[in-house]
C-alpha cells in the first residue's frame, strides 16, 4: 500500500482512519467535543489496529461515525431570540424593527416549533402559508404578512449559521413570495391629491388642541418628504448640524435620515411652501408650547414629542370624514409627485429624500412618472392652497372656539359598607 504523508508533522496514514507516529504506535483520528484529536489504538500491529478500530465503530466509539442530532426550527428561532435578534452586522435590533421581529418569532414558533431543519422545504412554507391565512385578521389576504414572517425566519437561520447551530440557510433556497405585484397598492394612492386637500386635512386637526400638533406634522412631512420617525427628530433648540437646525442663509433644514441613509443627504431644501409653513409653525409654537424643544410637542407632556403612531391614528379616525384613506407615507408620495410635476428627474428626487438607488426605488414604491412631466410639461403642483392656508383659518384664533381635549370622568368608587357586629 502506498503510504500518504499527512500535513501534520511525524504522522503517516497507513490505512483508512489509521495513522502511525514516528514511534511506531498506531492512532485513530477522532473528533471529541467538536475538535479533532488523536487517540491511540494500543498497538503497533496494523492488523490488530484494524480490529480494534472495527470494534470501536461497532460500539459507536469511533467518532468519525457521527451521532445523528436533530436540530429543530424552534431551536433556531430560540437561538435568534436569546441573542437579541441580531442583524447582519451583528448589532442588536432596536425600535420598530425589534418589535416586529419579536412578534414574528412568536407567530413562527406556533407552527415551526417541532419541525426539523431538514424538513424546511418549499412545501413546508406552503403549509405554513395555508395555516397562517386561517389565523389572519378578517379582511386581509395575509400574503404580505407571511412574506415578512418568513423574512424573520430567514434572519433566524442566518444567525444560527453564525452560531454553528446549522450549516446552511434553507430559506435561501426554498424562499417563496406570496404577495403578488398585482395586489400591491402604491402609497401615492393614499396621498392628498393636491395642496387644497392637504390643507383641508390639516384644518380638521387644527380644530382641536388635542391634534393641532399633528396638523403641523402633516404639513411639514408633505413639504419635506420626511418619514415620521425622521420628522419627530426635529428640535427648535437644535445646534448646528443637529436635526431641526436651519442654515444661516435660510435655504436648508438639517435632518436625520432613517435606514442608515444619514450620509446620503442630511439637508432638505426650504422652498417657498416649506418656508411659509415653518414661519407659521414658529408663531404657533411660541404661543402654544414656548418651553418645549420639539417641533411637534405632545399636548399631554410638552417635554416629549408626539408618539410615532399618533399621526397615523388621527388619519385613520378621520377616514370617514375624508371619504378615503390617507396615510403618513402618502405624504412622502405627495412630495415626490409634487417635485415630479415641476420636471425634476427621479435621480435628483431620490437624493432629496435620502435614496441611493438612482431613482429605481421611486418607480417601485411611488409608481412611474409621465414622460411629458420630465420634459417640463407637468401640472406644476402648488405647495400652498389656492385659498387661505389651514393655519390662517384656524390659528391664531380665539382659543374658546377650539375644542379642548376632554378627559373621561373618573368612575365613582362604591362606598365600603361597614360590617355590622
């Protein structure tokens, strides 16, 4: 038999799984505690060494015959949970993303808890889809929900690969998409049609001291294209290069960009419409919340800004009055559509709202733009309404004409009846 010299110094392979050291003693190459090592076969005779190795294999002591271990998908998800839902950069997730990952993992465990990793196939994903649709909220198809939950499952498998719990991510091979492009509705379907409708909505919010802050948030988001989480970072006491700071020439507003887009473009152009809104907003805030550092103070506690979901909740409440659905992200679509109507190319608009895709994301999220708009023959939408802006109709006014937030009356507690002796 031709001897094969192993890379390890002084070790020579003399048979399958058997190695001889310079001293002449024969060894096997087991893996103990997940690490390869050397273990003596107790002889220098090759025949006796083969018999000893065969006996160890029969008893299951030869480590090159691995003990089968079944890893379940539930273990993968639990590992992801215990390590804090780490992202691809091994950073802990925070905020809304963390909340969604936690909720998705709770749902995934109800189905995938006892399913082995080897059984994660396209058919298994289809069964999960059917099971999930039976438990989805009434009135929703559930396809988009299932896609987001399977994204969380893929994230869990990627983390399990890093923790050496599994060797590969089966979701990278068996990853279906259940939400069809035909059912996707672009957010521009839920935007105000023009400045007149935008200010009518703001006027409804200015009618109550509970929601007048949200009216200004609505107007500023529509005039800047900022996301809600970005707009709520704005402060009136901002120092240079802090969110809310206006450059000395009055032409740029410094902002914070979400989704790691801060380095793309940290400034917003202060056009004539935004300039008018900011000027009126300053007068309103000096009267209503002079001591608050936030652009959008909470009416309950002016030391804090309004909640992330406050504007969405208010728009949802006014849906019946408005006659259709308007969303916070629709205000971002309003900004994009307005800029397009003036012949601004998508590449420039993408940079203005913090995208680096060169306009591809705009077409996918906000829909396409008519070619004649890009040629300068667009409708040139206005930032301000043809009539008076919303704040001139509602603010400043006599505060007695503005409805105050009503607090629920405390329920009277029943009087204790003294025990009779």
